[in-house]
């Protein structure tokens, strides 16, 4: 049986820039058109040296655009309209200059203004000589683009136009097509109609009626995940401690403060939940004897005796039912992977999400985060540094795929 392409009826802009690999783009246009996509080619002046607009126009069944103005009568190619029209934009080939322009927001031709106006996913297929590809400035531009969520379709190794051999060849049109095909493939939504218990924020352990021991957690990451779970159609039980913002709408809210309170609430909710995501920063110890009255500064030193808190995640995970999923978080400052894997195993989890305090773009109170997820089948995936809402989206999409594979229904 013939499978319907995921690119069918998708509106795709192919941005062609100057580079020998441009001669392969007619093949990409053909593939996409054959699978029912609507294709608009936008090319730079330099690209015309390598491929003719006429070829691209015939194959795409649309004029291939390169100028802002269509004629001298004031008709123009509206870059904003084009940018908003597309379901995806693929820049192929993209040379070092194009990558640099994209990374720095330069806007000196129609294609660059389309890219800057676009709200859809952006794919880039670099093609250049091996030393240009390896140059720190190119790598830094690629990194910048990746951090903004641009999908880089890595160049491959082989003979290059310069006669040298190495990494820098544009991926083949079939691979570019597959990249788009995969992107449009509907993601498995494991979380649809699931009941998910998620914890967020820090706990506070009382010292006396006015003081407590706390931590720097703000709840931002946990709230971003809770919000995204709601978007995915889950019923969300959000248990949160000390936070700096209002919890997202669409969840059932449960406010707790100490680790013991959080544990009691989680124990009450977990039996009816399918998934537990423990993103809260739970204090490891509480004060043995909480003073009933405010402690006066009468002595020169003060010793507080601390008693270990129960490990909420471990206790719930150790007693989970066979169909319940438990996911933990780990925040480490050294030997990150080792400690995260140790917690994955000791706490009997399906997955653990490692936050690294070593990355300046990750951690408490930041708007961005980078995480690596380790799963109990030995697999792992990294979510590069980006806005916490984007990290949450990508994290749940990846978990969704992994969990669907583990629990096929
Ligand atoms: N956790 C928990 N109960 C605790 C401590 C931690 O449920 N008393 C959970 C956290 O919410 C997180 C995971 O366990 O999902 C790992 O927390 P972390 O603070 O990184 O590790 P700990 O187990 O506390 O170990 P350590 O502080 O020694 O690194």
C-alpha cells in the first residue's frame, strides 16, 4: 500500500543561495511536488549562477522569486506574506555567508527578509569547503542558529568542489526531503488523556514561625512543563512549593510548603495518576524541633539539628503500579552524568532529566535551560539551551516518543 507523504499539502519555501550544490535543488523541488507539497522557491542573485530560475519555476509551478519588485509598476513580492504563508522553510544550499547573515539578522535580499519574517520551522542545509565548515566563526553561527531552534541538516563527508575531501557536502535532496518528511510526521502524543502529577518549585522547612530553610528554585521549569502537558491534552495535577510566579491555568493546583506536606499531597494524588514528573527541588532535611516562638538572637552561635526528609520520588516510584511512569529531575554541579544515572537506578525511574548548573544558560531563575534525559533502557537525548517553554515542548515530545515505544497500546 502506498503511504501518504507527510509533506502533502504542506507549503514549503525553498531558499536557494549561491553554491555549486544549488544544481541539486531541482531534484528536491521535484520530490516535494511529487508528494503533493506546495513549493515556493526564493533564490538569491548568486544562486542564479548555479541554477536557473526558469528550471525552478517550471518544476515548482510558481515563479521563482529573487526580487522585491515584480515589475516597474510598483508590484512587489511581499516578504512578510511569504514568511507567514510557509509551513516550513528550507535553505539549501546555505554557505558560510548565509549562515553568518542568518545568525546576525542581516537582511540584504528577498530571501533574508522572508527568513526574518517567518514564524514557521526553519531548516538549513549547509554546504561549503571543509575548512570553512570547521572554522570557529561558522561553528559559532551554526550553534547560535541551533539554539534558536533552527534545524541544521548536517553536511556530509566526501569530495568537495575545491578538490579537497572532507565534511562540507550538502546532504542529498532525498535526505533533505526526509528531514521535512520526519518533521511533518505527527508526533506520538503519549500524554493525551493521561493524568499527570507534576511537582514544581522549592520546599521550605520551617525553623520557627518566621524563618525557614529553602532553595533557589523558582518553579519556572516545572510550570513550563505543566503548561505544555495541558496543551497536549493531559489532566494535570500540579503540586507546587515555593515559586516566583503564578501557576499556569488549566491545571489542578495544590500548594504545599514543606517536603512532608508535598509528600502527603503526592501520596494522595499518585494512585490515580498515570505519570509522575518530579521537577520540585525538595529539601533533603528538615529541622528536628521547630521552635514555636521566634528564636531570639540571645546566644553567639546557634545549632540547628536537621533530620532527613523522606525521598518522595523514590518512595512513590518503588511502590508504583506496572503501568505507572515515574520521571525524576537531577541538578548536579559535578560528575553530572554519573550522579544522574545513579539516581535513575536508585530511585527506580523510567527517565531522569539532568539540569546542569555548569551551563550558564541553565539553572534556577533563568529563562533558558539545557537538559539531557537518560532513560532506563540506556538511551538518552539532549535538549539544547533555549527558552524554558521550548525546552518543555521538546522534552515532552521526546518523552512522548520514547514512552509510546515502551508502552505500545
Ligand atoms: N526528590 C524527592 N524527595 C527528596 C529529594 C529529592 O522526591 N527528598 C526528587 C527530586 O524532586 C528530583 C530527584 O528526587 O526529581 C532528585 O533530586 P536531587 O535533589 O537531585 O537529588 P537527591 O536525591 O536529593 O540527592 P542529592 O541531594 O544527594 O544529590
